[in-house]
């Protein structure tokens, strides 16, 4: 019986050793898998961090309360703040176009929709402003935080304003041109019909203007046109419109006062 017990114990020990060896191999394999996963995650994190840090756009990470928890060198450059200063700020401290309550409403919509894209203006450390396009998304799946990329579009805005100036204003007098006068006339006609208001449309030109150009040269004629435009603007109310239609031709839209109806 003792021999049988010893043999049974030996077999149990051998089986246990085999199980321990197999379990050890299994754990070693899992450890290698976890090490590989950790290496991949570390590599992915380093890659993403490099992308963020070298991006030509600014970057924010912030919590659901709007407090900034991370940023990148480009946003520091664009805003004039250091990273340490930005990590003490709320996004409404940098938002120049929206009031804090409007920013809070946008945050709520972002939490509901998961992402948002819009244009606004931000305030630099020196008090100046810059135009920015913001693309923001929530962390998934619980929406515990948010991140966004912020692109400086100041140059595009300046170019757009310059194109609009060329398209809608006379280069010499800075008055609205024919196209803008037509648009304003349509607006005032629609407004006048709703409010039963009367408007007047006047056309005028300068007598003898050709003789000025011929006898005193074009520069003198341009000066006359600029003085005329300035005097016409000075004679009109703020909601009246005066435009240069071409050469020495001007158009004026006048709104009648209530007593004149």
C-alpha cells in the first residue's frame, strides 16, 4: 500500500509539474503578446505625439468643463502663450467672438453630436485677434473629454475681404459699385414693402467732367471724383446709399423719413 501511495504521489507530482510548465509557457506567451501590444501602443502614442507636435495647425485637448489639458507648440506660437500658461486656461479665455454662455452652449451641442466644425476668432496674449477654423471631436465612447485642431485662416480672411472689396466697391472712391448698389436696392425695396416705407432712387453725373480730364489731366479728374464722393457721403444719412456707377456717374438710394410718407 505504501508503494502504491508513493507511486500515486509521484504521478500527481509529475502531472502537476507538467501543468505548471504548460501554464508557465502560456503565461510567457501572453506576456510576450502584452509586451508586443505595449510596444505597439507606445509606438502609436509616440507617432501621434510627433504628429501633433509637428502639426502646422494648433491642437487642444480639454475636458467637458472646457479646461485645457494639453496643447502643442504651434498653438503656443499662434497664441503667444506658453504651454504652462495655456494649461491654466479655459477655452472661453481665448475665444474672442463668443460669450462664455455661447461657448457653453456649443460645448453641450458638441457632447450631443460628437463633433463640430466652425470658424471663430481667438485672442492672443498681446490682445490682438486672429481668425481660426476649429475642428473638434469628443473622446469615444463616453465623451469624457474633447480634442480639436485649430487652423489659422487670417490670411484667407484677408484675401477674401480684398476680393469682396474689389468685387463690390469702386477702387478710386471706395464707394459701392453698380453690383452692390443693385443688391442694396433689392434689400431696401423688400424692406420698404414689408414696412410700407418709401425710398427714392437718384442718378447724377458731373457737368463738364470731360473738360476737366482734357485740360487738367486724369489725376485732377480722379481728385474731383473723390471729393464728390466724400461730399455726397457727408450729405446722406447712415442708412442711405451712394455708389459710383462708372466715370462721373453716381447712384443714390434715399429712405424717406416717417413724416415724409
